């Protein structure tokens, strides 16, 4: 017998990285929100790598923060090492990454969740999404309770019908031995939702005491700490950092792997899910890149209070004895003791083409989804979607316009647009090369790009928004001042230029032009810039980047202007593509399935050609002129 | 793109005396200004709507005057497409028209898709609703056809070349992108010198390809012209005379036999494929017979025949035999050796070949060549002779060339960025642009290729 336990505005299924951000966003909009976890001890758990950020993922975390999310603040509280990657390259690809104390990360997130008004946590397995006539009504649990909801966000991660596999051992459990969610799949299929089966994997964890670090290279954190959250200052979060360690595989490792390939479930065909190209197991790497003499292996602490080390680079589903044998071939790991085995995990997820950009299902009003359930991979990708799904679930309940981020505004936008427009046949990982306007989507300006949007949606405070406006005014004013301030070829100027190996002046030049020279920076120009007022480091950084890269930035902004024009040409929701004779059959099929919202989105669908787009435009114009009313 | 500026030759290619390059879009006026030098002081940007400006089209790179033109400016919405439209009226023939189009493209216009002016006119409300269906049908049909032609061309050496360009670009981009997305992996650093060397080499190859486009186009579009006559009437001297005049645009075609020598010349904007045939006569000589058969073959294919007679000697049976073979062709009769005493009967010639012009020349002294050229031009512009190739083939050629030219431009940007000390992620912006341009030829985009390349070229991932 099912009983009614309660009614909520928004119910979130799952309390991983997606579920947490979704629940927090909804609750912060003032909506009564309930979040389910299979275990309340696994909130914001990091079942794989113990770090947050990295290339493009660091961008996502900054964007989550700019949108009022929690991930950035939480990692700032719980990091044990931090580095800015790609410092030798351009500012667009500078990428922040922190090693997390994964236990404290989970604990701190749980604290925030438990103390957020309007938010309630509940341990239970959700077995049913209740919906009627294409509208969500609530969820049912294994214990027989029904929870009414105006909107539901599904964020089940890798738990749906999860199966962990290594060697010939196959366990029907979620990550880290947690209980799998076995029943929800049936309910989703019953609702007509198309599912995929994906695969990912994780390496073994080993005991720090069994490792000889003297035979490895130390990887230290940066002296200069850069917080993930725009609300934190470096001095607020400074701490003693903990090192990671680098070692390498060798011929012996590869031999052990090769000799045991027949025992791998991947090669014997036990695993049927699609694994990601960018997250290959060590056996994959050895087979596919058989010429490569060695592969890097990083040992990363899983936390401050544990001896467990994550063996990055050695993800594997080989049998336990082979995992031990191959790890013991690594320099410094001859005596190593495994604490947890590596394994591959298979799980159900959806075909994300069924979603709108709001992450709501096209066919089921009020049902949203986020994270690995949507076919993505990674904590950061999950959290970013969670925030968008949760905010949009809340905004829908409130009857307010949705939170939409487009490809020119953020990696969040690229991620979601890729998923809902192109779909994916492997767990989708964010990469900087997926962003076409990369130079504009920098981690340093995420607040400028997104916080105004978040403020409009009600996700960040007025104070925060006002602070951002002040910063933007200062940036603009300083660039204008540099443009107007001229310096001539005085002795002082020429000496300064000579000291930095810069060509001497022949006539007057603005400070802006000087700043564009690669060998000069804002700080170096101080002696010849007397009128300079003291500015915050963040303001100076923006001024410097905007001046130095203005050529590229302008070009990308022009491209964005073109892109936006196409995004604004909206396609009616109920357009019957098969009635447009001149479209090619492949295009009709794709357009029918994806139902793009705009000409721009349609043009990104593979299988829709530029000629098809032309046909669509003509068709739209034809119908606009006949004044035919689209049926609602 | 929906609203960018497009350009194309908007008059039929062959038989018109005047051709028009039409440019439509927001930037059409500044774009044309970049190559137009007005006669008066008033710049094009100051020209009123629906006015004509007189001046010259100038190649901004070389400063060379390309043609004397009339430029009409029609500002939106009162134009055919309801956008700003500029039309360049040129009378210099196909080659000049093409050059003007290329210059406009070089200024940043995009070559119009088939039917695109009409499409825009419709989208902007300038064309009747009843035509919408027809327009939609045409778009895919035309594109399909253009694509098929393009694919056919790409099966050959052009396809191999573009595939190689893409391979090189993709491997460079993948290298840069992999090292950006995986900064901690032991990916070999790209040495600046190596990259520069590779880019220079690639650019050289691309430029060489661009040049072959020009030649290939001449070959494709040229009017097949056979020079026939008995042995030793002066055919080779005529060929040399024509070549002498047009030395700049001559192409030697490899693989031609010593019997039929083929050259391409530009006669006042009209490309001619000249075939100098072996002298035609009855002979028992086996080798010579082979040459003569080839000559007769060339004669068959010819759009225009230049029939040469030795004017210093009376007409012979051999001349009359040739006349029999060329009666149905477009013929210009050349009475050679006008510097000597004329003995051939012009009257008889005119009777044998009625309505065909007879031009006295001296090939050796290059006299009368101007008059010959005049006749060729007249016949061309009156539609009497035209090339028999399909026009779409030519069009896609311009498209291909333009794509490669733009790719070269992107490579220049990359090299500039490298010299200016810009970081790698900036290089890859223009490398990707170069790839996209080459990809346009085959309809492929980097999006689909890059991820695969990164993960097959490098071993990455946790």
C-alpha cells in the first residue's frame, strides 16, 4: 500500500554532485525541496578521483560559483592542494584544479545541505516517477511512500541498475559498494524514456604506508593559492598543502597486463556498456598505444586523515590478483598494498536528446534531469547540470522565465547544448576544445559572464551583484584611462622599455598600446604611469587580458554576434518537419527527434545540412506570411 | 550564416558582353570600397542609393588596375534582396569578371550558395509567396548537384591534396588541444620552429594548389580552338604570335604530343584552348598519318576553327579538302603571309566558306593579330562561340579556390600570432579556421574530427 508522505515543490532524486546543486538552487529560490539519497552518508561523495577542477572542469566550477552554486565554496573549504594548470599558455585555458579531502568535501556539503532553509534530506530508494498525461506528479519509494511534487529532478548518477565488474567478479552494486537503484529504470521505461547503458571505471586505492615515495617525483601545490569561489580571497583559504606523487609504468607492467588480457571483462565481452575514449583503462592504453614505453601514474591522497591513495592512470577492471601484480611493477610500489580494487561500472542513463535546454524532458512536463544520468561524466559536469536543472525546476514552479546559458556565455551552455543537440554515445566529458568561443569563456571572467543572469533568476544576492557591477565599472574605467593616457619617448620611458627588452618609442603612444606588447605587463608599466589608482588584483587581471587579447576577443565577439542572430530565429515547437518536402530524409528524422528550438540549434545537428537550414528559413517565412497560426 | 555578405557573378557566363558581380549584405558597400577606385573624389561609401559610380577595380595587393567598371549602389530595403546591394558592371570578359569576384571574396564576402540571392530576397519579403515552394526545391536540388560535381572532382588529385592539408592541420590542432586539455601528460612540446616550418610548407603547398586552380580553370573553360591548315602554311608562327601577345597567362599542358600542341591564351578576357594541329594532307607516311588523325580529332571537338591558308600561293586541292571537313564549324579564315604578294583567291575562299570572316595576317611579323582578336571577341559576345563545359563545374572551382585562399589567410594569421608571441591556444583558433575552410570543400567540419584525432594520436586519461 502506498501512502502519502508529503507534498513538495521540488523533489530531487539523488544527492551526488548534481543532486546537491539542484536541491540547493531550488531551496534558495524559496521552494520547499526534498532530496533523496540512497545513503545519507554518501552526500556529494567522490567515488572516483579525489580532485575538483582541471582543464575546462575548473571553468565549470567557476561558472557554478558565478551562478550561485556550492561546489566552488565547498572545495575551497576542503582542498588539500591547489594548482593553476596551463599557466604557460593563454589566459583562456588557465585551469584551476584542487586535490580534495573527499571525506571532508562530503561532510561540508552535507552541513550546507542540512542547514539550508526549505531543504529536507531523506534516505530512501526512489523506485517510481509518478506522472500522468505527460505531467509529473511526484515520486514513490521502495518503502511505500508517495511524495507529491510540482517538479522532479532526477540525478541518479551511476546508480541505475549499476553493476561493478573486475575480472570475472561482477557485483550488482553502485560505486564504493553502495546499494544500486534497481527499480527506477522500469518506471522510466514505462514513461517512454529512452535509456542507454554506459560504462566507466576507477583505479585501485593503495595504502600510503606501503609506498616508497623516494623513488617518485613529488608534485607540489602552487605557492599562490587561487580560490575557486569569487567570494573568497586567497588569504581566507590559505593552508599547508599536501603533495601528490608521480611514477611510471614500464615494460614489465605492460607484460603483466598483456599476459592477462584474456581475463579482462572488457576483452572477454562481459562488459557491454560504452566506455569513454578519454578515460581508458590501463589495459586499453597498453593495447591501443602498444608503442608507448611508459605511462604516467599519479598517486593522489584521498584525504588528510586517511592513508588511501588514488592511483591515477591505472583505472582497471582486470582481476584482483592481476591488479596487485601490475601495481607492484611500478617504481616505489614494489610492496604496495591495495585497500580497494579498481573496477569498471555499468549503469543506465538516458539519451539526452530527450531534454530541452532547461534540462526538462520534452515529453514530460515538470520532469528534469542532471548529471551522469544525462550521459555526462565527471563531478563538475554533473554539478553544473544539477544547478541548471534545479534552478529551472524551481523557476518553472514559480512561473518565471528559465535560466538558460548559451554556448557563447559559458561552458555550462556548451555542455548542455552538446548533450541536448548532438547527444552522446559515450560518457560526455567537458573539454576546452569543445567551446568555440574559448577566448571569451575564461575561468577568470565567469562572474562577469554569468552572475548577472543568476541575479535575475534569484540565485545570488543583491550585494553580490552590486559588487560585480562595481568591479565591471572599474575595469571599464581603467581601460579607458589607459587608452587616453599617452607617453612619449622620454628617457625614463625608453630606459624602462630597454630594461624589459622592448622596442624603444619613436613617438607618443598610449599606455594601452604599450600594454599590448607581450613582453610588458600592467605591473611593469607602473613607473611610467603616475596617475594610476590602486585597483584590486581581479580588476587588473581583467584589464590586462582584455587589452592584450583585444584582437582575438573582438573577432570572437563578432562570431558571437552572428551566432546569436541564428539562435534568435525560433522554430515552432510543433513544426511538422515531414511535411516540408524539400528537406532531405535524414534531416527530417533528426529534426523530428531533437525538435530544435532555433535555427541556430538546428544547424548544429549532425545530418542537417546548410541547404536544409535554407529550406527551413524559407518555409518559416512562407508560413509567417500566410499568417498561419501554429497550433499550440 | 544568415546575414553575412555574399557575392557571385550574376549574369550568365558565356555570351554576354557585360557581366555583373553582385554583392549583397550589410557590409557590401565597405567591402567593394576596398577594391574600387572611383574616378571622382566621392568614395563609394558616400554614394547615394540607386546611383551609378564610374571607376576602376584595383587589386589591393598589387595595385594593378583590373578593369574599368560601373558600380551601382542600391541600399536596403529598396533592393532586390532588401539588403545593401552593390553591383559591379564589367565588360572585360569572363576572366576579368572572375578576378573581380575573387577580389570581392578576398575582401571578406562569402561566395553565394546556389539560389541564395533569391532566397534572401524571399526571406526579406521581396518575392511573391507563391514562389516559396519552388525556391525550397531548388535549394536542395542545386546544392545536391553542386556537391555531386564537387565530389567527382575530389576523387582525383585535388581530393588527395585537400585530404593531406586536413591531415596536417588536424594533427597540429590535436597536438595543441591535447596539450591544453591534458597539461600534465607527457605530450611532447611543439617547438615553435617546427610549427613555423610546417606551416610555411603547408602554405606553400596551398598556394601552389591555388595556382593550379587558375590553370585548371582556364583549361576547363577555354574555348576549344583548332588551328588547321596544310603543312607549312604558318600555323606554329600564329600560335607563337598569339602566345607572344598573352605571355602572362599562358599554360603549357603536360602530356601533349608533338603532333598536337595545346596552349591556353587569353584573348581580351576570353580564354582559348589553342590546339596547333599537324598539317593535314594525304600521306602514305605511317607516323604522319597518326598525327593527322589526331588533328582531325581535335577538329571534331573544336568550338572554333582558325583555318590558315598560305596567301602567297594559289589555293590547292589540299586547302579545299580541309574546307570540306570544317564547313559546319565556326571558322575564321586566316590568309597568311600578307607581307608577300597575295596569290590565293579570296573570292574562291569566300565562296567555299560563306559567312565566315577572312582575315589577312602575317603570323611571322605579327600583323593583323589585333583584327583576328577582334573577330574572336565579336563571335564570343554574340554567342556564336561558347565553351561547352557545364557551368557548375566552374562555379565549384571558384568555391574551392576561394576556400584554399582563405585557408592560406588563416595560416598567415597563425604565423603572425606565433611571431607576436601569442600563446598556443590562440594559434589553434586560426588553425581551426584553416581546417574549416578546407573542410568546406568536402563538407566536413572539425567538430566531428577533432575529438577522434586527439584520442587516437595521444594516450590520455585517468
